[in-house]
């Protein structure tokens, strides 16, 4: 059984404690599975894999996983559910959390992921909130672990 750790807002995070956690083999397995699922555009399943890691992590830096979860949720809402409001909210929440971290964290190029969010927002602005079917899916990113 997984212990329930309290979810914190960005404002509650002690930034001095944001450091790469020591990951168990189980956490690495779920984390990397989430990356593979995200890259296969199985965003809901990526969300679930990363949530497994997030639920097991007690430290401040667990908010990193929450940012990735919200990134996956944004793409799911954008490409599957076609929900503008939820997409934009999740992109904003993901960005807010991921901006707390250095350019590289847990083998993820965080700067690049933040750039993906900007590109997606620009494309959404181009197609308009009522025309998400016109979103250029060729710009949907993949996450490359360094």
C-alpha cells in the first residue's frame, strides 16, 4: 500500500529542497514507462504511470512528476477530448511546476519540455479554440531521456 503524501501548491514548495530524488528500480520503471507511453501518444496511460511514481514520492521534488502528469493531461484533452479550457489549464499548471526545476532534471530536458508547451499554445492560438481538430499533430513532442 502506498502512503498518501499531501499535495502541495507551487507556493508551498521549499525550492531549496528541489533536488533529484533517489529513485527505486520500481520508480525508474514507471517513470520510463510514462515517457514511452507519452512518446507513443498514449497520454492518459503516461499520466497513470507517472502518477504511480508521484504517489510514492514524499520529497518536495515530487511536484516534478505532477508537472509531467499535467503535461500528459493537456495533450490528452487537446488531442482526444478536444477541450480548450482543460488543455490550457493543464499546460499552465504543468509549466508552473516544471519552471521550478533546472534545465535538466531526472534525465529530462526540462527547458525543451517548456518549449513544447509554448509551441503548443502558439498552434492552439493559430487554429482557434473552436477548431482544435485543426491542430498540427506533427508538432506533438516526444520526450528524450538524456
